[in-house]
């Protein structure tokens, strides 16, 4: 896999040195606020291995992100494929998760724009989706900033009906729309 670089970030394959900060991120109350539960160390390590394997197999996936200036691991940004039984996911999903000290600095938007560019220009994907709980307005704002369009709201099939995170919002962007955005 070739790294994806932006002015401030390197999106790359996972390394063993990412394990400790990734476990910390998956156990952080603020980071995991819009998920059903935090991940323990074993779950986080298994998830990281799954992301590493996906990149190794396909050549793309949810990339580890480091700051160019310091080499620090700050989270992940990339593409994910859901199982076919998850009907809402009819295309790869773009997603991101960063350690809290790196929020509100434009890193998610910067990295996500680079991933979209790679997805449409190099991988020649036709469509990318993204979704999150309706309560997760910070992620929804990133979706808007990277040029995605809101498609609809839906009830997440894996979230209990009475849970505050049950209602989700779905966004998408097509390759044909992407080329019209000025950030290309």
C-alpha cells in the first residue's frame, strides 16, 4: 500500500507502535460517545488487526493516521466495507476517529478529502457513503465539509430501538459529483 499524504498528515498501514494509543482511543469516553460501547484492550487490538488485514488484502481500508511533523499516531481515517446484510451500506463507507487532543484542528476533514480523492481517482470507486448517529453533529459537519450530500435518516438495525443512538443519518457522494468540488 502506498501512503496517502496531505500537507499535515500521513495515512498509512497500521504498525505495532499504534497499539497502545489505539487502545487508549477506543476506551476514551469522549471518543466513543456515539458508539454503543467502548472497546476493551482485546477488542481494540482485534479491530486494529482487522483494519491491518483489510489494507493488506485489498490495498485500502481504514488507515492509521500520523502527524507529519511529529510522527505521532492520532487516529484513523479511511474506507470500510460492511457485510452485505447491512442493506444501508451499498458502497464503501468513509469514516474517521481521532484522539480528542487532535479534534477541532481540521485533521478529519483534511484526511477524509484525501481519502475521497484516492477512492475516486485511483481506486475508481463510483460512490462512497458515510453515516452516523443523528446526535453526532461533529461527524455530520465533516461529511458536509467534504462535499457529501444528505440522503436520509434511518434506524440503525444493530442499535436497540429505545437507544438514543438508534436514529442515524446517511450521506453519500458520487465520483461524478466529486470532480466538481474545488478541493480536488
